């Protein structure tokens, strides 16, 4: 079977801290004094090795986005958002260039339905010495109805979604402006959290690379369709054009 099959250590998984469901639990990312294996900092943005190696035969890293536990990307200043994305992309590219990995995954979990366990805003990077890159994504999943374009970066909504229901994408061509990518990403997350599907409370961001291009997908999360889980059927909702028009109106002054 032509898939990426990766071993997950459930024994370590059971020891991971969690405060999304049990909000009374302490947040390990707030306890900065006791963080270990820190690789780089930029003020309160911290990149470090993940203590909980649940993915076997892979190296795991965490990018803590800042000191504010209850904040998220829509709350950041434009300057802070750009610094977070620049740090993440730089570390991602450093890991890819190290020669140690066939592939490095870069993603964010937010909310109970995202697959995450910690509320504190953060992203993850996972380096795999062996992984079939060609199976990770299809570029068609990152293309769609164009909402806006700026400085080599396209902001669109999928018309061939990976799963379905309002997937927002960014495509940065070679030489594109990373600040523009960060600005569009902040808008995408704000829309998902405030206007999409009665204020979505969980989402993921997935980053991809191919041929010197960088892609990012913002995906609202909720109970995944059984059509997709059981049969790999992707849904194309009938409100895709309407979502594109709403984003143009709310964020770009276009009607």
C-alpha cells in the first residue's frame, strides 16, 4: 500500500500535558524558566526541541508564539505576526537544508478538534529522515478562487479541497514576500474564528513546500465527515464563492 505509515509511541503520548479539555491543568509553555533544549529566541517567541517524542524515528520541535497563553494570531500586531512566521519559516528551511530529513512537517493545531493538547499558541515542526514527500499533498488542493494577490503571494479558497468546507490557502511563489504571506495568514485565521460556520473554535494551519514555492492551508476543524474518513470522498460546498466575496468585503474593502 502506497502510504506514509509512521509509528506513534502511545506510552509517551499518555504522559503529555493537556489543558484544552482540562483547563485547570498547568501550561508548560507559560513556565519559561523550566523550558529546556531552547534553540533560538526572538523576544518572547521561542523555538525548542519537543520533550515528548511521540513520533518514532522523527525529531520534533515546538515554536512557542509568545508569552500570552490566551492569545492567538488574530490578536497579534502585524509586526508580531510577521516575526512569528519568519521565525517558523526560517527554522523550517534550516531543518530542510540540514540534510538530516527527507521531509519536515510544519503545522499548527488550535482548539479541541484540531488534534492538539495545549491551549498556549504554538506551532510544531517534525523532521522525518524517511518519508514519501509526493504523498503529502496535491498542489491542486492549494489552488482555487483567488481572493487577493500581493507581492508574489496568492490568497485563495479551495475549489478542490483536501477534505471540504471552506479551506483557505496561501501560495507564495519563489521570491515572494514573506510579510505578505503572514498578513494574509492572519486574515485567514481571523475569518475562520469570527465568521466561518458560526465562529469556528478549532482549526489547523498546514505548511507545504514544492519547487521553491511555499503553501499554507487554513482548515476549520470539527467532526470529520464519515464520507472522507471511510471512503476518501471530498466535499465541495456550494458557498465557496460566497466565502470569497465575504473575505474581500470584510478585509479588502471590495464588494
